[in-house]
């Protein structure tokens, strides 16, 4: 049988048992268990079998129904067409199979096509605030085909990795109410109709949403907030907590320039003793994040000494490839090293945020060894990123524990030698 693809996706952690509605796929004649699955991408993917929790009379009825309507027999399995839905509880999913599943009830009124992985993810979200997902079948992306239910399920699965970067930051979103092919708009101010549990922060007359919890992230997803842009500081300080350099090539065709610039910067960072984290922008370029020391009192102006030095260094070394020219018409085919964007009031795309383009790409953190000639800008979309995380760690998992104390002597050295732009 085909390998279970969605079993590699991320199941949100819960303290209590998980619960879901599954499709009966067949009957095992030796151990008298019933195989179940979930609907995914026009297929029913298997998730193991259950034997416990079902009463003898119910077991007999289900067995007789499967045997009477079998479509294929391969001893010891008897297979049946999708149609019967059952509610199960289980402890976890390991190697594509439900752990300790137990029968709870038949769900005769439920259409088997509604027994989806994404629906189960949403119904098992560990939230304190109840929510009602509206228009779950609204298509947001065509290829890959992702509807609102799939998108909100993505946000739930990615939340352990994304929420730390949203924590206590004034959020700006880009909403696509009709999907990515419809009109979009930036939303900085929290709308009047936002529920009471939505936290906000006001500065300079703007009331931003602060997305600290999964409940808020789900609510935003239901509003079709597709892009999540965050400032470089938290709401309780004017000081940055990280440095970000944006490597912006003129088009996807020039993406190799972003790889070249990133690797040049990595050499400098290594010589300075900096720990840095590359990430795909989800658009056409790369961004490099450098955590600041936890005890830092560095200002944006202090750090401009370093970022302007790095930009000038790259331009002087490769003037045919890189530029700090702000006017697009004057850049030609060169990559723009955007260090000016790193400033108070500016924002950057949040790690693991989706982007409003046709490919459903994600601003994906990378390992430095992945930044090479084989890297492409459009490879990392929603399905690929979920599979990637289910099969490995997040490259930025140690971001908030990184203490780049070597920044202090480097900045001190540069302070008298570099004219701040």
C-alpha cells in the first residue's frame, strides 16, 4: 500500500487524548480489528486500526456490513469502499498509525469526504477560546490546492515554531479575503469587530494586534490574514532584539545572487564569531537573522554601523552583482542589499509565515549547509514545510537562546572606522 504521507505531518501536542472521525477501510479477519483512514487529496490514507471500545453487538454489525459490501479481499484483510465513519480517541500517531485508539461512536450522518486530516487538526487545537471556522472550503491557492481549512490547519501545526517570533510584537498582516487571486490589503490596526481575547498594543495612534497565543493565530487565519510581518523589537522596548539583512535580487531568475551574497556574509560572520540564521523570504530572496545579546542595550543607530559596513563590503567586493541603490530603476540586474529596512517602525516577514503568491510559499528558516547552488526560492511551500518539520528540527530552534556577545567588540572596533550612512 502507498506510504502514508500525511502521517508525517505535525500533530499538535495535547495533554488529553486526541479525538477524530475516521473512515472505515476494512476488516482484519485474524485479530478482528477495523482499519481506518482519513480523506486527503482525493484519497483515503490509512492510519492503522482499532479493536477496543466497541461493544460486541456494534462490532458484529460493523463486521457484517464490511463483509457484505467488500470490494477486495487480500487475506487476512477485507476491504470496503469509503462510507462508514467512526469517532475514535487515541494517544498519538507514530509511524503513521494511531496509538491506543478506542471506538467512541458511529457517525452515520457524516459524509466520509469530511473526515479529513485538516479537520482533525483543527478540532484538536489546544485553544482556550472557542472558534467557528467560516467557509472552510474557500480556495486560497490553486496549485497546490489549499482551502481555508487546510490553511488554518497549517497555522495550527506550525504554531509551536511561529508563535515565538510573533510573541509581544506589534503585528502587521496582509489579508486576502477572496484568496490570493483577489484583492489584498495591509492591516495594522486591530478591527473593531475583533473578539475580546485579542491582545493589542497602541503606539503612535496605531492599535496593532499582538499574536501571543494560538487562539489569536487561528482567528487571524479565519480572517484570511496570509502574511505576518513583525518589527525588530517587542512592544515594551525601543531596542531591537535582532539584526536582519534582506538580500533582494531583482527576480527569481537572479536568486543565485542571494545565495552568493549570503555565503559571502557567512564568511564574515564566522570571522567575527557571529551565530546567524538564514531564511527564505518566501518571495525571491533571502534574509539573514542575527540574534542580539540578551543583555544588549544596542540601538538601531548603533547597529547601523555594522549593517552599513557589511553592505559596503559586499558592494566593493562584487560591484557587478550587488548594490545599495534604493531606486529599482538604477539597480539593473544587481541584488539589493537592504540594510536600511532594519530600523524602528519597519517590519520583516515572520519565520514560517505564508506568502500571498501563487505557489503558497513560506518564509522558511534554513540551515547554512542548505544555502548552496541547489537552493531554489519556490521549493518551500506549505506541504513541503510541514513535511520538513515533521522529519527534522527547526533550523532556528536555538534562536532565542543565542547570545552573540562577540557583537560588542566588533561594533567597538568599527565605530571609529565606519561612517554611519
